[in-house]
């Protein structure tokens, strides 16, 4: 579990500070641990749903269905939805550890 906490923390720390700040505006509507990844659901103000995913077992990676992920993630890093999911996962793991 500590390795997963470290991985989520590193993902957030390596993210663009502006995206980290904007991630607070997009909290997870729903999220869950699948046993190998965190999956979430975020709804924007227009009602459009985005589905971020952070794989922690095997090849670590992140993904999201938002347009930002498709167009800029390689250059700028994870979108605000992925960052929000990482924060939610850290909070959940801290609750189980405590």
C-alpha cells in the first residue's frame, strides 16, 4: 500500500501547479479501487462526464476521457481530473490506514 501512496503522491507532485489548483474545482463524483487501478467519474458544469483512471499495478499509467488528456497530457502531464482522482485515492488510503 505504501508504494501506491508514493505513486499517487509523485503523480501529484510532478503535475503542473495550475492544474493541481484547478483539480479542487473538479472533485470526484464517484471513485473506486479495482485492485489494480483507481477509477473515477467527474462531471463538469455542463453535465459532461469524464472518466479518469490511474493504473498502479504493472505498468503505472494514467488516462482520462477528457479532451485535455488527448491533446496535452504528453507535454503538460495529467489533467485536473486525474489529479483529483489521485487526491481522492490518497484520502481513501489514509482513511483505511488510520
